[in-house]
């Protein structure tokens, strides 16, 4: 999104997240109230069964096993939001567990031997699963925090690198037209060499960022697979694109420098040759034109040869003077 729209979009996202959390909290409160109502109406077994059903079919299966939680920043934040919603639900369920435990103690204190063994068995099972659930929740939270640190590092490094590449690309694209003199060409080549050295100094950052992305890719959540592939693809593509611009600019500058150098050498050669021909023409003009027809014809032939040499070098003069600013 455009930079000026990002605050509004973030505000909408925050509002959506708040409403979602509020809805989840409301659902948890409703469930807790219903289960407490069972206990108040004397339905101890039903209340325990409802808790066990939630533990066995929903809570524990969602945390057991090493589900991957790494990924890009958006995915990891989404997983963290889901985990926070679960933690909120867990807090609500804790009140239900406490109420069930209290009811169990009261029933055991009543001394109904017929149901005492069943109650103790149910509560032992409930306590084991509840303890396990809390441990798994804590472990998942720790893994999510580790994933968040790596995701934030990747996000920051990738954006920093892309911004730097964009700036570098602008410097290369808008370096100006190719100069037509040797001094300016050498100056531009020197400036380009500075940019290339800067790019070389950033290469370790690219390698580290790509390495981090590949490491995350090996352990990422399924929802993060495409975003991580995108980061790997776009980072390498942008680097290669800017490197290609640098190579292209370098080749064009060197080609232009060779052209200018060759042109300057040709000009020097032509100036010497022209000076020689001017001297030659001056010398023959110093000689009086004789009246002897045969000598005159020889002089005409010599001059035609002289003009032929001039015509032969006309192409060199054109090559030496085209495209040069004076």
C-alpha cells in the first residue's frame, strides 16, 4: 500500500483484531457460565465431561506435536494472536476447573463411598491433562517468541536491503548521459567503482538475509511457505537487477572511453598529417609555375595525387569529428 495509506490500514487491522478478541472472550465467558450452571444444578458428571471433551477434542490436539510456528512477520503475528486468544480461553477454563475441583471436594467430603472412587479417578485424569495443557501452552508461547525474533530480524533486514537497493538503482539509472571527453568518463568510472565497492560491502548482508530466510523456510508454518519464497525470490532478483545495471553502466563507460581515446589518437595523427600536407602545399606554392607544358602536366599530376590523398583521409576526418562537443 502507498505510504500515506498505511496508518489507516493498520488502524483497520487493529480494530479487527480487537473485535475478534472481544468476540472470542465473549464465547469463552458464555461457555464458562454454562458449565458453572451445570454444577449449580447438581450436574457434576456433566460438567466434568464437558471439560474433558474440550481438553481431549480441542485444546490438547491443537498443542500436541511440534507444529511449525516460524515464518514471515505477518504469519507469526497471526499465530501469536491465535495463541493469545487461546490463552484467554485457558484463563476462562481455569475458573471452571477450580469450580469443578471445589465441587469434587464437597462431594468427597459428603462421604458417598459409592461414587468416591470414580470422582477421584476423574479428577486425577483432569488434573493430569490440565497440567499437561498448561505446559504445552507455555512451550508454544516460547516457540512463538523465538519465531517472532527471527521474523522481525528477517523483516527488518529485508526491508533495509530493498531500500538500499532502490537507492542504488536510482544512482545508476540517473547517472546522466555518457560524457564525450576522457576526463569526465574517468571521473564517472571512478564514481561507479565507489558504488561497486559499496555494493560489495552489502553482499554479506544479502547472504545473511537469504540464509536466515532459508533457515526459516525449513521450519515455517504452512501459511508462511509462499511469503518466505517471495522474500527469497524478490531479494535475489532485486540484487541481480541492480548488479546488472552496474555492469551495464560499467561496460558503456569503458566502451565510450575507448571510443574517445581512439578518437583523440586519430585526431592527433590527423593534425600531424595535415600539418605535413600544409607544409608540402606551401612548399610547392613557393615554386613559380613554369612555361614548359611537360613540367606543368607533371605538376598537375602531382597536385591530383595530393588531392587524392586528401580525399582518402576524408573518412578519418569525419570519424574524428563526429559526436564531439567543442
